[in-house]
C-alpha cells in the first residue's frame, strides 16, 4: 500500500484458512501470512488481556519492519476505571507492548457510551500524562460528540491541540441488515452518526459493512474518496475493514482497496492466492 495503512480486526480468524491463507496454514503461521498482505492490524486482544513477553516477541519476529500494530487500551482503563487512578494498569500496558518498538502504530482509546461531556477534562488530563513517544487516537461513543454541540466542538479542539486522532466507526451497513443470525452483532456495535473528520495526521476508519459488501458500496466509495483526500493532504490514514462476523473482512479489504485505487494510486495488493473470493465491486 502507498500512503495509507490497510488491515482487518485481528489476524487469527480460522475461517480465513483456504481463503486468505493457503489450505493447511497453522495458527502459529497466521500472523506471518497476514502480514504478507496487509500492513497493519486492529489489535483488539489488549482490550481484554495483555500478551505475555514471549507472545510479543513472536509477534515482533513475524512481521516486516513496515508493519504496524494498532492496539486498544485495556478496558479496565477505559471502561472500568474511566481513565481515573489507572497508573499501574497503564504501566503494565506500555511495558507489555513496548518491545514492539517501531512496529507500534496508533494506540486506540475506545470510550464507553457513558463517557460524556462532563468527563472531557478527565480525558485531557489522561492524554497529557501519556508517554509522548507513541501516537494515540480516541473513539467516542456518546452521541453528544456527534451533534455539532459545544461538547462536540470541545472534544475536537481537545484532540487537535494534542495531535490526537479520531477513530471513526461506520456501522451503517451492518445496521441495514435484517439477518437474525447477525442480531447479536448488531446489538454489540453502536449505530452512531458518521462524520468524516480528522484531528491529527493519522485518522482511523473502522468500517463494518453490510453482510453483502455490494450493499455498502455507497459508504465504501465515500470513504475511499475521503481517504484519498487525506492522503493527498499528507496524512497517513488507517483503514480497518470488518465484516459482520469478520469472516469476509479480508475480501472486504481487497474490495475497499480497489475502490480507493479509482481515486488515487495506492499500489497493488498481492494477488488473492487461496480459493474463491468475493467479486470486485469495480
């Protein structure tokens, strides 16, 4: 990829064997195979538990130098303690991932829906205390930060002043599905307004499309145009492509890259090597 980062939520989905990964690929080979195709990954694992030093060392040895891990802050920090009195947990988090060094991309702070405008001073204090050698992004999930209100503007200013990026989650496609099988997934993913804006130089887009990617063509093409604009402005966007159950996330990433190429030259992805793939939208 040229000018941007493209990846999926994690690299260990077993249903990718025989599709993204060649048949017979072992789980210990997933990351190395994944990193041959994509140059970043949305690291949700740290939201729930921290990896061991041996695990981090294996990750470090399985990816090329240009690869970037974008980990989430642990939920005990963001959700349980709401950014208060979490110094020990922060130290543990940074100690766990620090051995990855330059392989670390933007670290993502997902705020719970109950984190509202009254807690913005707490967010500012939290961000100001973070180590400066890392890049950060914040994903708000309270509707007050999407309505153009004073609280919304205050958050944008707070982030811009600190060169902290926004994580923008787009679930419009997912929430247009009516599949009963996906009801639980829809319940877990917020249906928030989508505003394409950047507060730093590495905006992050997380797109959860319709189960039939073609049904999300409008959103995906709009994102491709926006990402192309950001690249033209000298930004380095991160784009994480999901699918409702993540099974088709790699295919969706390929489809998005093809759309982006209609707006800007961003290079080629490796040829799809394993089994049938969802048809291109182009």
